[in-house]
């Protein structure tokens, strides 16, 4: 299927590693030019070179912190200067998970809460606010926000709150921007295989004295397909949502975690 993305341009925040990197790669394979955004300049440069050589598309590294208005404004200006126009925004920047797992009630401080919400919720809002005028002028655009299945389950108080907030933001964007030809959607990944997975599995195997294969099998028990979903499989979903062919889907959520056992969501 031709996704009709040739000649489109995209910004992918959190694009230097993990799911963001996989999304940038897939969009480039679909003939988009892509600006990847993250804070680590060295990693950005390495990823841009790698993806550019792999896909033969223009990959523009832009160092920015989505936690501040000024940085986001500058980032979008740089992307416009580089490409001349903006068609697609993929919000994927977020704070990494805590080493000890999600904070429990007694561990949740104001600073911990606001740091997380500032990057993932306000950061997504900042990026949407800056790119929307450019999309409105062209009469077309796609805003895809990567959230997570913590929106549909307990166990991470801040994670659930921020992910639900991303959905609320997206529905409002879809309703306001839809008449201008702009679709806004959310993708909820679950536990996903990225570059970090091998190290995580190895560490758990060492700590428990269990074979790595058994650790990974146990990790996959949380979904119905009984295997870890790979970051590239999230990227396939995002590439479709970024395309003109996705016009029928807006203001809604696509769960991409391999299926949640027993839950009925409607």
C-alpha cells in the first residue's frame, strides 16, 4: 500500500532512541523528510547519520527540550527553515521510567508529578501549538501523540494521569483543527521491545537466576499475542496514522500493545 507520504515532512520528538527512533525510520522509509528532536546532541547526530544512510532521506537533528516554551518554539522554527513546511508531528518525548518502578503514593512529590506532566503533557501541547499554524496554512496535517496503556490500568498513578491527559488534549485538538484538514490521534503502546530490552532482560535474569528466555516469556504474558511488540510495529501504526489514508480516524486512540487480556474497551 502506498501511504502517499512522499514529499511530506515530519517532526518526531524523542526521536533519537526507542519508539521515537523507530517511528522516524519508518516515516523516512515512506519517503518523508524527518526532523528528530531530543536533548542529547551527540546521540541525535549519530541517529540522524544512521537513519539518513539507511533510508536515503533527509534526517535533520534538532536539539531541544520540550519542557520549555522557548526551546519548542525555536525547534519548530528550525524545522520550518530546514524543510520549508511542516506536515506531521509525532509527540514521543517523555521522561524515562524510574529504575525502581512507578512511584507509590507516599513517594509522589509535587516536583516528581510536575516534571513528568511538564514534559509529556505540556510538552505535547507546546509542540502542537507551534506546528498548528503551519499545518493550517497548508490545509492539511497529522498530529500523533504516543501515550501508553497506563491510561487504561492502575499501578502507576502519575503514568495513568499523564496518559489520560494526552488523550484529552488530543480530542480537543481533533475537534478544533479538524475543519482545517488536520487529524489528531493517540497511540497507546504497552511493554515494547527497544534497544534497552536486551539489557533489561539480562539484568533480570542475573538477579533471579533465570534464563533470559524465561524472563522475556514472562514479560510477554501481559498481552494476548504472548510476545513483546517491537518498536517497529508501533512505527507501522504511526506511519498509517500520519498518512492521508487515515482521514477516517481522528480524536481517537489506537491501542498497540498486543491486546490487553480480559478487558473490554468500547
